[in-house]
């Protein structure tokens, strides 16, 4: 049975980045992580720049992408925690939408997780 990886991406006014980060992550799973199922969970903290509408549009056509649209801005920590509770993967990775975390690190994180580590953390 294929293992499933969840990636939780909290957003707030990320209209410039949301499509790019999603496309990059999809590309990584399609090319480098073909042996894994995946879900991307985009949790929006009441953006006002069009991010919410973009998430809705993306989710219409993507079965592996879940959008959670908060009714108000609950703050980064609360929003991220709720996103984690909604993940269904064997492993969950947190990423930010603005490319502070290079998406390619997902491959490295999964390799380390497969070695048996329960928690894998990247250092800057």
C-alpha cells in the first residue's frame, strides 16, 4: 500500500505565491516522489487579496488539494494547528507559501522520515 504525505500550507494574502507553490509541490510528487500519494491542505487565514478565491478555483479541479477557508483571522499558530488536525497522511509536512522553505526539501524530509525518524526539521 502506498504511503500518503500531507503538506499543510497556511496562507494569508499569498495571491502571488499560492499557485506557484502548489504547482511546484505537484511537480515534485509527480517526478521525484511517484511512489507516494499526497494531499495538499491549504488553510487560509481570511485573506483579503484574492487568495481565498484562488484556493476555491484550484480545489475545483484538484482531487489532492483541500482548501480550508477560515471565517476570520485566527492567527498563524491556530490556523496551522487546525490544518494539522485535518491531515490524513502517514506523515505531515508544514510549509509556508512564500518559498521560505524550498519545496525541494520535501524529498529530503521524506527520505529522513523513511529512515525511522518521527520528527524531521530543516535548519536555515
